[in-house]
C-alpha cells in the first residue's frame, strides 16, 4: 500500500509539470499474435494562442501490408479544424476536413 501511495504522490507532482510544457509526444506499439503490429503516436504543440495535436495510427499485417489514419486537430481561440487522412494498403488516400467556429 505504501508503494502505491508513493507512486500516486509522485504522479500528482509530475502531471502539472507535463501540462505546463509547450509540447509533448507519446506512443504505443502493440504486436499481435499473428505477426501484425499496431502503432499509435500522439503529439501536441502549443504556441501563439494555438494548439495543434496530431494522432497517427498505423496497422501492419504479417505480410507487410499497412493502413494508416492521421488526424490533425488545430484549436485557435474560438475555432477548431480537424483534418483526417486515411491511407489503404493499395496506396489510396482519402482526406476529410471539418471545422467548428464558436461565437459568443
């Protein structure tokens, strides 16, 4: 129980420091039991009253074929723009854009 309490205490001190940084990145890779792999990377950059976050997810099967999804979300004050790019195993790419404007 003491170890858990110490870990939570340390985490509570570190989290505010991470939130104050101008940018961060994190990632995760999972290998499936049939030889495939799924990787996800998430990056955020903050500056000039703008926050841009990008999430890239890639799946690869045992034969080397891969698909990916790239989402870029940009928040500037009262508006948010989202661009999603999907890539298939045949090399085809599709891009979608969405925006939201908040007025008061």
